C-alpha cells in the first residue's frame, strides 16, 4: 500500500484548537509522521503515512470537532457529550453524579441518557474539572458502600463540600443519612438525591 501525504485544516477558535490538539495527541492512529500546528484561524494537520491510516485520522478529527465546538460555546446552554468528557479526562465517571453536582452548584443541567449527552449552562472546563474529581472519588469510595446509590451519594457530597471520603461517611452516619450494615459496608437510607439535599441543608445550618 503506497504512502501518501495529506494536509487537513480545521477552523476553530484558540480554545477549541488547544482542546482538539490535546484530544488528538492521545487518539492519533499509527501514522509515520504527523505535524500539528495551531494558527490564528485554526489547526493545521500534516500527515504522512498509509492512506487507510490517514483516513482514520480524518474520521477521528471529524468525530471530535463537532461535539467539541458545541461543548465549548461561551454563552447559553450547550450540549456536551459524555464520551467527549471521558476522552478529555482519560477516565470513566458516573454522569448522573455530575448532573446532580452541577445542579446543586447552581447551573442549569439536563441529562439525556439516550444519546449520552449533558445539556448545561456550565462551561466545558467546569464540566471536565468536576468529572475528573468525580472519577477519582468514585474509585476511592468503591469499597465502602454496599450499593451504587450510596456511592453516588458519598461522591457527590465529597465533590460539592470538598470532604474526604471518610469525612463524608462519618458525617452522614452522624446525621442519620446512611448506616453501616452487618457486612461493614454503608447503605444510604433514602433516595441518594434526597439524602444529598438533606446533607447539604444540615451543613449550611
């Protein structure tokens, strides 16, 4: 199969170009040579390699740029694909926790499970930062709760208040929102979102 050289130009703002550059660096198909340059008007990509690999590169670029442009709009609500956030932080996270955290931070937010997207007034950077924190806390809290909803509650509390997992668990036990079972694992007593609101009200008092 012959080697070919192709140039791609993607019109994007500086912020969009930087984020696209970072995303592409980690998802670049195996190509002999790729040079990426951010210009005043967009991102210039020069690729040299097998034709099929270069086609894969262009497909990757196209699959990222649309959702990225939508996610980084500066004003109004925007649709942010969960998959795009996952790619940005290189981790998985529970979207429902992110949605509840954003809502309690005062942002407009809705979650569409069917197409895996979040519509929110929060900035893309804010969403990515919170998702990154939630992903790390989910790992830390994975062994303590007996149910998924209890883990969601603990992670949401830690993300919003800035507590450690142990601090959140101890405080939630003290106020009677979660209890420890015979197996040593914790269970939230009510719906985790209701419990989260109750916890936040008690902390503010």
